[in-house]
């Protein structure tokens, strides 16, 4: 009840007593006025509620869109991890094969050098050549041995450097993926 309505009621109470018809008429006017005011308040409240419901619906739609986006990102991340895992398996097989081939080449190289040395020494002794000829052959064989060892050593260094580089690349790929996964972590839902 506002001030004007209270004043009217006070005025009615202090006025000389009107007839019953006047009182009923005044009450009907007051009831109609209050009814119109109440109807306006109800309509305003309904409009406000509709606005709140629309805002809430928009918020829910936005949240659903964010959840869909996060789900899509998680699916993409899972695919990325699967491809990385396949790549790592392939790289592991490559490293093992490279290591085995290096070991086999070293063994065969040493065997070839030993065979060459033994056959050279045997031939020199069998021929019965002089010590100078034998010495020249031995020095030649030793020179070949040194060259072969130097070549094998250089080849082994190149192969081990390549393996170390591949290992470093794998570690860098792993770090990059870990950083990428850390930045793509889904944000916790705010309530």
C-alpha cells in the first residue's frame, strides 16, 4: 500500500459517514485500482521471469557448446597420442635394426681384417721370401689394417652420432607433445 492509498483511507475514515452505497462504490473503486495495480505487477514479474529463463537457456546453450568443443579437443588429442605411439614404435624398431646392423658390420669387418692378415702372413711364410719382402707385406697389411680400423671407427662414430641424434629428436618430440598436452588440458567447468 502506498502513501496515496493510505491517505485516501484516512480521509475516508475522518469524513462524515457516507451512505452504504457510497462506501461500497468507493471500495469497488479501490478494489479495481488495486486489481489493476496487482495485474500490472504480475505481468511485470512474468516478463522478468521470461527474461531470466531466456538468459538461463542461453547460458546452458553456451555451456553445451563449450563441452562439445572440449570433447572434440579430447578426441583430437587421443588421435594425436595414437599416431605418436605408432611413430615411437616405428622409431624404436629403426634404432634396434640400426644397432644390430652396426654390430654385424663391426664383426664382419674385424673377421675380414683377421682373415686378410692371417692369409697374408701365411702366404709370406709359405713363399719363403726374404725378411724384407715379408716385412713389406706385413707393413702393407698393417697399413691396410690401420686404414680398415680407421674406416670402421669413422663409420661407427657416424652411426653412433646418428643414433644419438635420433634419440635427441625423440626426446624433443616427447617434450613438445607434453607441452602441447599441458596447454590443451580442458578447463574445469565453472558453476
